[in-house]
C-alpha cells in the first residue's frame, strides 16, 4: 500500500496533501462516513484547524479513519473550483502521520474496513513485541542491581 507521509509537530500537521493558498481558498480536513442525505453523500466531522505554520490538529485521528481534504478555490466571479483528496489514516506518530491515498470516498471506506479488520492482529503483535522489550529491559535492570549489590558488599 502506497502511503503519503505528512510531517507533524506538536500534535499538528505541518504538511498536507491538499491545500489552497489563495485568499479565496476554502480548506478543511474531515473524517468522513457515508450518508445519502448529506452534501456529496458524506457526513463530515471536521478536524480542528491549527494556526500559524500548522494546518490541522491530529488528536482525533486514528488508524483506519477515512478522511477528506478539501482545497476549493473560488474565482473573483464566484465560480467554485472544488479540489478533494481522499484517503485513510494508516499510522499516527509524534513526528508524522501516514495516509493512504484513494481515488474517492468509496475506495476510502473499503480500505478503512480492511485496515480496521487487520488492526486487532497488528495490535496483538505490537503488544507482544513491547512485552518482549520490557522483559529484556527488566533483565538488564536486575543484572545491574545485582552488580551494584555485589559491589556494596565488597
């Protein structure tokens, strides 16, 4: 699966796959779900905007979430030129967020289901790896404590 890595600083995106910089631009990031009675057939839960060099806060984004970036331009005559980027959140980290691009919302929903279905197995594997690392670290601590205790007795 191809992904787009966007840099994150202080819990906010500093890179995004779609953004209209013009003063008449309208931008958003939304978590999406199907709703035939909503505009474009999608319910949108808009993600909190950030300020300054930051674009959007990522605190509400989890792996397996289908998303839409909107980057519309409106001409001086009032004609809107829509631009959309659809995808799914794959990984959320302290320094980056990985997004899988899709051709549209329907493909994003299908990919999100795949990622969510795989998540429990991935989580189990991650927990086993973390446990092994912690057990190894505990062994190192026990060895160091034993060494310190032996030195004290000498």
